C-alpha cells in the first residue's frame, strides 16, 4: 500500500474529464487500495482518482463514523441514473481545496450504477451525506470542483487561500 500525493487547485488536471476504466484487475485493485489509504491518511470521506493524478473514472469512499469499523466503498465507471427533485444543502470540503468550505446545493437523493471492487455491476439508491459525497466525487470525474458553483470572485479568493496554504506547507 502507498500514500499518494493529492493535487490541489489550481492544478489544471482537476479541470479534465476522466476516462472510463476498461478492465477491473489486480493492478487496478492495488491502485484503488492506495487511493483508500491516501484518503484515510488525509483524512477524507471520499477521493476521486484525478485527485491523485490519474484521469480514470474511479471513486473511493468511507462514511463510517469515527471510532467505528471501516466501511470502504469502491465505485468504478459510476453513472447517475436518477436524481430527486428534492434538494439538500451541505457544507462541503474537498481534499484538493484544503481547509476551505462552502454550502453547496445538490439533489437530496440519487441512483448510481457502477462496477464494484470485483468488476460486478451494481445499482444503489442513496440519500443524505452519501448522496452528497457521491455527487461531489462524480463532479471530479467531469473536471468540476465545488468552488465552480460559487461566483468568480469567491472562487478567486478560495484559490488564493489554497495557494498560500500550500506554499506555507512547503516551507
Ligand atoms: O473529505 C471530504 N469531505 C466532504 C464533505 C462534504 C462533502 C463532500 C466531501 S468529499 C471530501 C473529500 C474529497 O475531496 N473528495 O473529492
Ligand atoms: Ni473533492
């Protein structure tokens, strides 16, 4: 297992669309386990492959509360097949926009079709934080981050803060 570096805004890779995975094999499973370890180390509740520099349609997530057993989830080539009319607002964060948060409105529930860790097709109906998190991660696969929903002025402020933070950590 390995902890991979997480890229941050304004890295141009975060704006790119990720490509579907064509084979779920042991090599890919090793990479997904590295993603999961990177996410736990950060710590975060979700991670898209692009955040560790690979433009592949892969997400990992674990929403188990602190102190409880881990509950790792892997979503390969995920597609949203349905979203609810009802919306939800959640104060979102992103490992690629460290220490910054904003209220983002998204459909409260959705259905997601994906391949699992074994390459088997699945479809799930999700709500609550899981629905928010999956949609946040799916946005990464399209080159979108949560600050793209804010005004240009606010987005600029967030990017400037992240640049400063990253620079301070390098020193
Ligand atoms: O760790 C994370 N927390 C979070 C909180 C609210 C909504 C979405 C997220 S995902 C984020 C990790 C991340 O950046 N995933 O892309
Ligand atoms: Ni994110």
